[in-house]
């Protein structure tokens, strides 16, 4: 989708211009994986016009495969971003009605061809929220992925501006039967599935509460792994950031980073990309969660949706080099 953001920290009512970039949940993950040296394709539906082509050109320039993108529809989805600071929260306004992806139909994507040679399929809860047809296509893709032996992961990514909790619970509940790895935060688990356990407003991270959320998700849906990001939001500019990976009945917690936030949009996607990469290279759970959190900590310092970092930069931070000293 297209991102139109106010420059710096200007408010919507102040900004004389908006900065155009592209991004989106699944695309952000694909960019991360390519940055770390893997091959990744992004599958979607985009209009055959200049804006759709610009989005494809940007992905191609970053090394993401675009050969299975369907070219149809009239418009690309848009979101407007006003970046907050200190005690003023960021704001997102969606303009996604009748976007090309929201009008996708089952059968438009050749999933067997798209998944040829692949090992992993990732999708987010944003896509099925766009329309009933989009939800049907996600299920179509999940069935094809499982038939070809791929690992399937999802980021719950509940967006209250796109659908209700009731609709999300029904649709996502059905799709969970295909999922091996579930990525969430405690708010997603409660909003989508009514799973309580973690208090998000206390300012404290209680490990036992997050273990409870992961255990409940696993017991209900049979996931192989559950990853939960743990954000302590002191203000829009200052966050604590860590995560937990639940696997084989055991919790693995990462170190916590104290972040001065530049741009948090895409932070969860960069975590997902890091976790998928670490899993594909065979990292043991503690190393995998440390890598994923280091990757997403770096994303908070980068403007735009994409996590434009290298494998070496993530590895250095994961090993404890967070000094920020000038590299000469």
C-alpha cells in the first residue's frame, strides 16, 4: 500500500506536503528476509497504473520477487501517517475501500506456482480484514501452502479501524487451523480471541502473564510456536521493547531494549522477519528470539515501513553492541 506521511513531526492540519513511500505488513517482512540474504516473493493484487507500478518497482529495487503479483483493480490502498512525539500519539488514517487487494477473488493467484521451491508462507491479520473475498483468498493460500509442506506463520495484527473484534475472532479463528507459528501481542490475543492474561497499561512486564497468553493460544489452536512482542510505551518517543518465544511448553525471553523511537510503523513486521529468518537458518529458541528483537529494535530508528538493515548490523546488536558509536 502507499504511505503518505507528514514530514518530521508535523500534524495533518499543518503539513503543506506529504511524503510518499510504500509498505505493508507482508511486504515489510519480505524486505527484511531479502536484506538477510534469503529470497522472498510478495504476492498481492495491484492496479495496472503508475502507482501500482511504482510500488512494484520499489520492491524489485529492494530485491523482492514480484512475479506472482496480480495486476488488476482500480486503486492501491493508502494510509496517512502523522508521527507523534513525547505524549502525543501517532495517528493512522486508512483509505482502503475498493483497493485492488480488497477486491481480489479466489482463483486469481496461482498458488502452486507461487509456492514452488518455497519453505515458508507468512500472512498477517490485516489482509483478511479487508474483505470477505480477501479472507477467502488467505484461506485458499493457506491450504495450498500446507499441501506443499510449507511452514505457515501469521501476525494477528488486529486493526480496529478495519473490522470488529467479533468479525476478527470468527474469521481468524477459522484460519488458525493452518498456522504453525503465531506472532502477536497481548492486545491482539485479547481483541481477536478474548484471551486475557497480560495488563498493558500497568507499565510493567510480568513474564508469567505473557506465558499464560502463549499457553492459552497454543492449547486452543495447536500452534508449534507463539511469539509475543512486549512493548512498554512510556511515551510516543520512548519505548521499552522485548519479546517472548513459546515453544515446546517453555518460554524464552529476550533482552529488553530502551528505545528512542524514530518510526515505530513496521516494528512488528521487522520482528516477524527476524524470527522467520532465524527459524529458517535453524537457530535455537533463545538465539532466535534475541535476533528477532534486535532486528525490530533497529527498525524503530529507521523512517519508512521497511527495515533497511543488514544481517551484520542485527547480529552485532544481538551480541550486545548497542553503543551507537560512529562506524569509521
